[in-house]
């Protein structure tokens, strides 16, 4: 039976590179691109079909920062498909990022230099804003919109004897210290991106605890340091190009500088080839690239715990009811 794969944030960067690689792995699959910008989505679809004219590639419009858009997209997907095999929850934002050059210089000459270069810990701060739903934009786009999408699509994910899989794009910047259950939207802090990615790790763990017995599995990946539209918001593309020789040298010390979207999607595509039931839900699967340019995947245990994951999951369920009630949308799953 033809596999059906849904990819959010599929119009550029890691999402588009992943779509290309998915079609290389299985030219028979049905690939659905879930994108906010339809012009970019159509361009991405044209690129994919130029490489593989016979491929089955469709588009659905969704803005993960607008719950009404998520609900409309979920309804459209339920009408189109009878089942889903994979959802890649890849769309994300890092708005108005600011880099602390003082922290960068001091960290560069400390014992934690490699750790800083691998995770950007202490380097990045963002200025968040509020969405039309009254939620923090980074939280809603990176996590909550995807959470609601999964909830709405549960009937398609748990409808067959074969397992289905959720694959979340997280980050090495996901840190417990940036997250608080009392402020899970990160209204008060300046590390919204890190908080949202740590919350993603917790949510994936909670979903496994709830749905593994129903043949639905969730995994988390880290693409490494990749030059995409997300990183161009930190520094202009020209600066990244000038830094490229230095970034290559950093691979001597850390393998997470994957640099290109193709390399960054290594863990995503590796998971596509695994049996979901054989994977460890406590692991984050990191895309890595050696100094010589060889790609591989490295599993690393996440700094998460069941109790915190359970509490966050309950808070997300409560928030889902509140926000959907305000938008007068139906809740299709329990």
C-alpha cells in the first residue's frame, strides 16, 4: 500500500531537502506539503516534480501560528486521506534573534567553547510576540499548532495495523533551564526558541506514553547547525558565507555542524527507514557530518522526565480546549 507522508514547513530549507530525499527513498509514496506560503509551496512542488515527474505530491495550506488555519488544514487532510504513515513536524520560527557577541567571545576562550558552539547556549535571545489566538508566537508555531494538528489527525494515524510515526524537528538548543511549567509559553523570558524546543522533547515523550500501545510512535531529531532562512535571521547570508571555512574547521571538534539542509535532514531520513517500535522514545536523533563530509546519525539521551512531560501534556490539552472553544472549531479526538 502506498505510504502517505505529511511534512510541515516543506517549502524550503530542511523541509524541502527532506522531501527530495523521501522521494529518493520511495518514489511511490504520496507526499503532502503543508506550508504557510502557497506561492513557495507551489514552487517547491514544481522543483520536486521536475526531479521526479511521476511523483505524487500535493499541497495543503496551514499557518501553524493560527489555530483556525490548523483546524481547516486538518479537516482538509482528513477528507483527502484515509490514513497517514508519517508526519514530519518541521515548521518553526526564531523571530527577531539577537546574538550576544560578548558571550560568544568570552565563551570561545573557555572550557565550554565546544558546548557553546554546538548548542548556542547563552548566545541567542529572541523578541517574541502574541498571535491572533492570544498565544506566544514561538510557542504556538513551533509546538502548540503542531500538537493540535496531531490531535486532529489522530484518526488517520491510528487506523491501521501498521505503525504510524511522528517526527519532530527539535534542536540542540532545547534546554531544561530555558523551560518552566509555570510559564510554558515563555511569556517572561528571552529564550522562547529554546523553551519551545525543550517543550517539544517533552511532548514527544508524553505522546509515546499515551499512544505506543495504539501503534503510534513519536521521535525527535536535531538537524545540527544548518544555514537556512532560520539562521539567516541571526546574521545575513553573506556573513554565513564568509564564515563557512571556519564552520568547516569546527567540524574537527563537533560533528553537529551539518551546514546544508541535505546534511541536516540525515536523521529525518534515517528514521524513515527504521521500524518505529524499535526506537527509544527517550533519545534525540542527531544529524552529524564528519570533517570529510560523511553523514551519520547519533542518538543522544534527552534531558526529560515522565512527570514533567505528563504535566505539560495536560496543560496542552487544557489550552487546546480553551482556544478551540474561542474559535468555535470542533475537537475531533478525545
